[in-house]
C-alpha cells in the first residue's frame, strides 16, 4: 500500500470538487426520505411480524368468514376467517425475502458477468454480451414465467426464476460502469505497480463502479417484488396456506363482489412497498449521479 | 437506410437462435416425461417407449434440438398435449386479441403520456407537474393484477358501467383491459417525455428559436418536442415487452381470449409444446417491435442513418 500512496502523493493535488454528503442530498429530496421512512416501517413489520400481528396468520375461524373491517379485525377476515392484517404483515416477510434473494441471485451472477466482460473485454465480452442479448430478447416477466413453468410452482422456484430474469440488467449496468472505471488513471497506476487483476478489481474497480449498482438494486427490488407477486397471483409462486401478497389476491378473487377488503389491502401493501422502493431508488440515483441532478 | 435495416435484421437472427436454445433448454430440463404425460401414468411401458421413439425423445439433446428447430422454422410447433390440435392453430386463434390489446394500450400510453410529459416539462413545478409526477410514481408501483381487480370493483361491482370479462360485444369490453395494461406504460412515457423535454428545452437551438421571436407553441412543439421524442420512441419499444408480460396477467383477469391467457392455461396443464410456442411467438413479436423501433429511430435521427450508409 505504501507504493500506492507515494504514487498519488507525487500528483499535484487539485482542489477536489465539493463533495456533497449522501445524507444531505437525500434530505433535499423529500420524496426519497418519505420513501425511506415507509420502507423502514415495512421492514420492521416484516421482521417483528410474530409480535406485531394481532392473530397467527393461518388461524382459521370458519364462523368468522369474510367479515368486513371492524375493531376486532381491522382489515377484516378472509374466506377462511383468517385475519387479513395479520396475513399482510406475515406476507411482507415472504414478499421481501423473495425480493432480496432474487435480486441477490441476479446481482451475484449478473454482476460477475458484467465485471468480467467489462474488465477483460475481447472475446469474453462478446460471449457474455451475446448471452445477455439473448436473455434481454425475452421480456423479463415472461422469462421468469417460462422458468417457473418448467421448474414447477413454489417460492424457491420463483426466487430462482425472478433472479435469472434480472441477470441481464445487472450484467449490463456493471459492465458499463466497469468500462468507465477501467480507463481511470488509478487503475492504470495499480496495474503499473504490479497489482494482480483480482486485486485491481476488488480494490479499485468494484468500489468505484458501485454507484449505479446500488441504484439498480433498489429499483430491481421493486421490480422483483412485483414480478414475484404476479407469479404468485397466477398460482405459480407461494402455495396456500402461505401468506404472500400475490397469492392472497389470487385466493380472494372469487370474493371480489362481496368481500372487497380481501382484495384491496394485500394489493395496497404491494403498491406502498414498491412505491417506497422506487422513491428511494430515484433519490439514490440523483445523489450518486450529479449529472442527472444538474440536468433536472 | 436500406443497409441499416438489413444490418439490423441480420442481428435479430442470432438473438432468436439464442432464445430458441433457452426455450428448448428450459423445457428439456422440465421434470416429467412428455410421452408419459400424453399417454397417462397408467400406460404400459412398451407403448411409452414406442411414443418416445416416434417423438424422437430417445435421441440425444442436440439432435432433438436441431429437429425441433427445423420444424419450428417451418412453423410446425408440434401438437398441444391438452387439445391434440397443432400449436400453430392454438396460437393463431389467440394472436389477434393480444395484438389488439397491446396496440391499443400502446396508443393510449402515447396519447396520454406524451402530452402529459410535455405539459409537466413546460410548466415545471406547477400543480399539473406535481400531479403528473405523483400519478406516474403510483402508476409504476401498481401491480397490473391489483389495478385490474380494483377497476372491476369500481366499474363493474359498484357503478355497473363496464363488463368484467370477455371481448365480444362492443367497446365497453375493451376499456378496462386496455387501461389496465396501458397504465404503467403511460407512467414511463410521461416521465421519459418530461425528462427529455427538460433536456431539449435548454438546448441552443431552442434558445435560437426563441430569440428569433417564434411563438412559444411553435418552439415547444416544432423544435423541442420533435427532438425530445427520439428517446421516447425507444421507451415505447421497450415498453412493448412489458405490455406482452402484462398481457399474460390482464388477459387472465378479464378472461380475454389472447395468447397470454393461453400461456397460463397451458402452464397450469403442463402443456409444454404450447408453452414453448407462446414464448417463441412473444420473443419474435418483441424482436420485431424493437426492430421497428430502431428503424423508426434511424429514420428520425439522421446521424444514425449516415453512420451505416
């Protein structure tokens, strides 16, 4: 590391552009602050579901079927007499886990593909970009649908399918970020002092290419939650009696005429979560990409 | 221009070949023997073996793929396990309603999204701009299936204005499916138009036009909008993929007799030949729309055209 410092020390220090702190920029953007607060509430309710939910999510009470919202059941009961609020709170756990794990899969595989393609270029880049083009030729939800159709309906398979469907967007974003970073002087300097490729990637390329990836993670989370709920709504994700927002909606469909609360509230949970994630993602994009901020 | 189109057309072929490998691969890895599925669990082993041989299922994967691809190029997608009818007939019958739905939703999205984006940009921070921004955020966050159900509750159950399912019988049947499918596209197009309009409104040529004393209307529509629309067209093309995905859910909710609903029905009955066919048809449609988008883009942007001529 000493050599690293000596090298940079010989470069005349220019007055660095004023760095705005992430926090201040986010505060300037009220929309994303509200989004972040809502998100914290949703995460907290998912984590502490066992304590927060007034009833166990799967406790049936057939004498209490399809009751409208009341003091006893704030959001009413479903066709098995289960408390809708409790099921939404527990469903958040499932929906958020699916979102995080599938984005994790996409980030790990897509990110690695993008990193290798961008860093090494040449044939490897052509091959990886070819694969990405093929995956992009199918709309993401259809790709996920086809994969679940093949693997069979289950939560794990939905995670895998949505994860694979999100690989191309991560591969593309990481590749283009790495392409920019690769040309930087500090990367050339690191190569010049004899750093190995792995070290250059880990210490210089990845940290500096992280900005757009963070934005993509928050926006992909929103997309993944929507896609997973959509698959569950079609009966290809979470299976009864698991409480999951999309499958709750699917189960409530036959009662749309008489028990609208069973349809309304689980969907509202999805809208609020996705909205909050999008607001945070947008705020992060503005904060991490100053050019966009100037354009606005 | 012709050279550009030809080049772009040739680029579609390897991508579609790749898609065919993915589609074949997915179905090949599917657990369960198609021959057993067609004959039923109780079928004698000899009969299953005979069918496997007849369908070529006893061949190695690459041989099966090449045969499958060869048939597909001749528009022979096999027979549906559920109905025993040719897959092309099954899909052909369902294609028009889906195209209808997707085209109408696209038109709606452009008709609403572009003007709304222009007004948002020209009257920045006005009430209209704030309302449009909020609507766009909500539109992007709303799942298609929930929006469809909410519209049924409002327009069918409560107001009794619109029918909740089916396609034949007049324009009323189109309103909810088209609006449901088009909403997220409206939201994307509004946001994209707004941000590109804001960009172009600060360009030199817009300032020049203004300083020439041209009327504001003319500057906004003839100078700024024309240039702002170019990136918007790309978004319209990309949205089409989302529309095809959305069609699967929209058609299921409103009992619309399209390809999307066919996909769900065949997944539920594990009718693999139909699923393969639907995915390939969607991929081809998506590729064609993106091709058209690119060609249109090149037509509008002379810089792209000259690069290839």
